[in-house]
């Protein structure tokens, strides 16, 4: 009847207790639990595997060098066998009793998606300080941009019918951590929803996943869904990275020219500064779990980035200098150089992937 997906990231301290609580609440329901683990080590997987030896309804899917709750949830649902597909966190913040409440909501044949909603009966969320304010801001933005009929479209605990998942599966972006937005905004119509009130509990293990990448993912996902895929999240993020490169190169070139540096040298240096801006944005857009954890690792990543983009320096600079030579304003020349270098890079990447 039920396939419940739990996505974990370094939550070995909490996942055993969550599975035990679920066993109590779901013991009279024909169900399976699929744990999709993206942890950086094997401790979470070991806890799940040990629990599954005595509880055959628990299955483990281990992913390596992957990140993002949304893509993990989709992986789990794709291999699920239940009529009802659900999701909750593995850090203990979601009350396992909510799963039964969501199943009761879905007993109505007119309901497609049932959500455990903060803010339904209470303005509190169970979050503290900055995280609460960010959650409320994200909820407001989602309502403004998508008009999703939910008081808590950022909830991470919900259930849906297999029929609804089948309808939206091809349109899911799998981006970031807010899978509910993806699920309710990807259909040809808005789903019929039901909500059950909840508050988050204290986290029993793991750490908050909130970082700059989560916020970027939310904003770009909203843009993608609002434009019905005309501007994809990946395209928006790449556009932001190119714009940062351009701004850094404009700024540095303007300063160098003011210092009376020869234009050929100023252009070469400005391209290097532009790439530094691109690297900084790429770092911010990288999920925290995939970022280097040591200074040496960060240095290796920086060197690898410049090794992959070194040809941008002569290509960008020479093209921009050629445009300046025919009396093109240097601001426009820089734009042309950046666009040429980006086009070359992406064409090379596509050729490499195809090969």
C-alpha cells in the first residue's frame, strides 16, 4: 500500500530511531521504507543495513558523489512498489505519526497530494531564528510566484498517489531540497490537496542542510516552474555565473585602465579576474556536501578549474582586443570575449559528453 522514502545525509545518529518509530506507527499497514543515502561515509548506511536485517520492509539505496534531496526522492520513488508514495526526513524532525495522518487524508479518492503543514493551525514552525524567517520568506515567494494551494509548500513530509506521480514524473526537475514544489507545480493541472497540521521536532542527528545553494535552488526552481520550463533552473544558474564573470572583468579592466596599464596586459589580467569571479560563484552554487573540506582540497579544486578554463584567457582577451582595434567600446568588447569563451567551453563540454 505505502512506499515511504527517507533521504539521508550523514544522519547515522538519528535514522535508527526514526525507523524504529515508523515500525510502531505502521505495523498494521502493508508498507516498505526506502532509505536513499547520500552520506559522505558509510555510517548511516551501516545503521540502515543492520536494521534491515531484522526488518525486510526496509530497503537501502546508496548514492555516491550525489547531492540533493529532490533527486534522491525521485530515485526512491522510481523503484517503489506502493500505491501511495510518501517522503519524510531521516533526522527525527518529522513525527512518524504524521504518515498515518497523511494516509487517512488520501483515503479520499479526490485527493492527489496530502501534506504535513507547518503554519496550518499555528504560526510557529519548530524552526528557530534565521531558519524560521527563511522558511516563511520561501513560503511567501512560492505563493506569489506559483499560487500553490498550500500553507507550507516547503514541507518535507507529504504523500501522494502513484497516479499523480506518474502524471508529473517527466516534468520533475529533481533540483535542490524542496521536492514538494516540484511535485505540485509540474502537472498539467494543480493537484487536489489536503493538509494535516504539524510542528517540527528537535533534530536527533545530522545537521541543517540550509546553505546558499539551497536558497539558489529554491529561487531557480520557482523561476523554472513559473515559466513552465522556458527558463530552466540550470540555464538561470549558468546565466548568473556568466554575468558574474562579466561584471568582474568589467570592473577589473576599468580599474586597470585607470592605472594606465597597457590595454593588452590589462585585458589579460581582467580575464583572469573574471575567471576568479566565475570560480567563486561556482563554489557558492556547489552543494555543501560536495565542497572541499580542507584548504588543500580547495586549492586542488581551484587549480583544476583554471586547468579546464585556461584557454579562455587568450581566446577571450584576443577577441576583445580585436574588437577594440576596430574602435569597439571596451565594455562591448569584453562582452563579446566572455560570450565567445563561454560558447567554446560549453561546446567542448558537450563534445566530451557525447564522446
